[in-house]
C-alpha cells in the first residue's frame, strides 16, 4: 500500500506509528510516549471530570452510620469538581490537538518521501521548530500560562453565573451547587430588590465614569493651557508639583485621602472649624461622598491628562497661531479653532480608554468609601458603590458568587461594546497589513 | 499693543498665576500633610498646628519595631522585581512574534487576547484562589509572581505597535549574516526599544508594588505580606490610634516609587499616549 495512506492511518490508530513507518524513530518514540501518557490520563480522568462538571457532585456532606455512631462524612465539593473538571477537559483537548497534528505530520512526511526527499531527522525537526515555528514557540508557553491563570478562571466564573453558587444555602463543602440556567440573570433583572440595586448602581457607575473622566480631562486641559502661556514664571516648578499626585502610588494617596476627609478628626474639618464653619459630612452623606470621591479622583487623574495634553500642545505648529493672529483672532478663538481640535484629534481614543478605566475604577471607590454610606434599599450595596465594587463585595464578603458573575458579564458586555467601537477607529485595524 | 490691552493681559497673567498656585497647593497638600504628620509626636490624626511643634523620628523607628516593616519591604521588592523581569520579557517577546511573523491563528489569538482583557479581573479571582489552593501555593510569593506575569501577554498591543515602526531593513542585513530569531530580537530589537522597556518595567513594577487586593487574598501571615497589604491593614485596623506610624509608613513606601515616576515621567507619558493610539 502507498506510504501516504498507510502512515497517517497508522498514526491515527496509535500516535507515532506512522512516524516509525517514515523512519523517524526518535519522533515516533516520543509521540508514542505521549500517546501512552495521554491515553492513560484520559481513561483515568475524563469520566470523573465530565461527571463532575455535569452534575457538580451528587452527595452533599451528610451523616452516615459508621458502626454505632453517626459521623459527618465529606460529600462532593461542587466547586472543586468544576475547576478540576475544567482542567482535565482542557488537558485532554490539548492531547486531541496533538493527536491530530501527529496524523497530519505522518501524512506530510510520507508525501516528502514519495517525492524522493529525505525526511528531517530529529535534530532537524527541533531546529525547524526554532526557526519556522518560532512565533508559536514563544507564544504557546505564555498562552498556556495565561490559560491557567486567566482564561480558565474566567470560564469558571462565566459558568458560575449559571449555577446557584451563593450563600447561605449553596456553599460547599456543606452543600452542593447546581446548574440553574439563566435564573440568576432573571432574578437580577426582575426581582424587585435586585433589579432596583442593579439599575441604581449602574446609573451611578455611568455618572461616575462620565464625570470623573471629563473632570480629569478638562481640568488637565485647562491647567496645561494656562501653564503653556507666554509670560508664566516657574513653569518647571509648577509642572513638577503637578506631577506629584501621578507619581505617588495610588493606593497610598487614597489611604491618605481617606484620613484627610475624616469627618471628625480630619484636618479639613479642623480648618473649617477654625473659621467657625461646621465641617461637612465628607464621606458619610450620600451626596457629599459622591462629590468627595470625584474630587479625590480629580486629584489623582488630572496630572496625566495635563502631561499628555502638554505633549500635544508642543506639537501644534506655531505658524498656525501666527496666521490666526494676523487674521485678528482672539485668544479664545485661537483656542477653539486650533488648540482644541488638535488635542481632541490626538486624544479622543485616550479619553474613551480612560472612560473604560473609570468604569472599573475599583481602587478609588473601595479605598475611599468601600461603597458606603449604606443604602438600605440596596442588596449588599451602598450609595457610592459602582458595579465593580459591588461585584467584589458580593463575592468576597457576601458569598453571592453567581450574582457577582452575572454582574461581571454585564460589565464585560458594556465595556466590550465600548472598546470595540474605540478599537475600530484606531489605525491598528486599518493599517495592520499595510506597514511592510 | 494698546495700554488697555497690556493691562488686560497683565490682569489675565495674574489670574493665571493665582489659579496655578492654588492648583499647586491642592496637588501638594495631601503629601505635605502626611510627611508632616509622620514627624509629629503622639499617635492621633488630630493635630492643633499645621507644622509639628516638636519633630520626632520615633514613628519611623516604631515601624520597624512594631511591624515587620523591613521584611515587608524585602518581600515587596522581591515580588515586584521578579515579576517585572518576567512580564517585561514576556510581553516584548509576544510583541515581537505578533509584529514580525505571520502564522496561522495570529489574528485570532490577538483578538482573543483583546477580548479577554475586557473582562473585569476580579471576576476570575475566586477561581484563581481555588487553583492556588489546589496547587498548594497559598501564602507563597511565587503565586503572586506567577499571576502577575501570566497576564503580561495581554499588553502585547503596545509592543507590537512599537515594533511595527522599526524598519524591516535593519533586521534583514542581520539575517543575511546568519542571525537567528533570538539573535535578531536581542541584538536589534531590544536596543532600539529602550523607551518601551522603561515604560513596561516601570508600570509592571508599580502594578506589583501597589497591588493589595490580590496580595491580601493570597498572603496570609504577617511576615509574608507586602507593603501594600501591610499598610492597608495598618490603617484599616485602628487608624485613629496609629495614624502617625501609618504616615511614616506611607512616606517610606511612596518615596522610591515617587522618585522613580518623577525621573521616568517622559517615558511614561510617551508610553501611555502610544498605548492608547494603538488601541
């Protein structure tokens, strides 16, 4: 029989056999080894893994009669079953991919031989991986790494949204977790308390993202323009001072700010008291708290906008302004017709990126207020909670893992549509293939 | 220019200066307040004067006697430096692969990475925790290093964009001389990408240095903790009674990063702008 038929068939029956026929013994041997390991692993683990992922365990922790006494016996741990099941399934998928590649390789080598070429020996094969398959060689290990620490956890979290994994009734090891389909989604949007919380938190999240992005951008813009004027002294000094909020690690600044705005003992209240003014409830009144965190976020965020805008300002050609002056344009007109369009043209993608960043600005909210003051109408959320801090509190502090996952999916949908819009406007997409 | 125009201009300049000075005070005040608090005797947040009446270094001493602050510092530097080296190398290599090679699945992988990056990272935290628990890696520094460097490849876009601008002719002559892919990467690409390397390493260093959420979840015992976790717990536990020690801690934690950022300012702004332009 022809080699091109027999060697892929043999490789399909047992990995590596086709390679032996092609006289690639070392390759064939390593594949055979992989085959044995893979097959052994699949046979011992696949069944249990599938059972685990599908049923999420069948026996909860329960009492069992051992001899004469009742003893607490460990049941199935649904969450461990799910995670471990996912890992096993992934490894087996990798094995299947290797299997397919092995058949293809046997075929290709057979074709080479029939054409009268000598197939690569093992050393040549390795060398080929180092040159022709170089990009895959450096990316694959990273992707595997990424798979374990990002993708697998993400798949897990996505799946959790379809389970009843939530406190107090469905927390392993004491209880089992079950698949419940879209119930958590439905509850979030229709159960009055959950829906009320979701829409409330969502509205504030959008308001927060818009206000914090615009305040930092236009504040930074204003300061950059003021600083850029002719006749301003100590420019360098001012710029260095304005850099400070950007340079100090954010979490340190925020922890400091929380104390700064302490209603009882904070220095701001104290100064106001000195002038006989009662200090406002900086972080304990809903409206004040929102204002305060916006102010704090402005402090953190304006420097970087200022620096970037200063960079753009220096690239605007001077003769544009001179021409405008000849035409008798006022300072404001020059700003409106030249400066503003130039900056917006360069920085619109950045502003959109910053909006997405602020949408998920965990640190500011968590460290300043942790979502407080408490809103008694909300489910596990406070007045200043945004979606991402609510998600965090739901899962870490309250054990409502499935609701947290649903919210995570919502955040993803919102941000993804935003980013895709942003992504398509950038040059990346259009110029991708033209550069060479 | 007419004299009224001159007067108007002078007035405007004065107003500009006043605004700039006010903003400077606004920017400077919180840092100044903490530095001054750290030298003030006593423990409380409350103080009668802006400048301390008596200056003391006690709180800096207490940091090291009451807390394992030196150990925290060593832990943090260790974690931050190792994960910076790994993640910078990883992301540079992946940018190189995506920029200079055309291979099957390239676009798919790039889009996939982009999409994954849009999921909130907290979503996966529970699962990462379970994985680490199963791998017996809880309360270890290597867990943090692994998680921090595992995500590095998602920043490929910035590097790819930068490498795309390096002319092909540069590497072609090297390839004619027989240089392999790694040689080209290390001897041509790396020397040309100083700004981007600085940007990547400073941001990933700061990222690891500043993380308190994930670090807090993984690191359980006090002597394993990092500065961010330690500082966070310090102020969360009993801020009113230990505020001045906390202030001293803030100064020591913030100082190196602040200086680093001040010096690297140019690279950071360039990197941020470039990153956003590329998507």
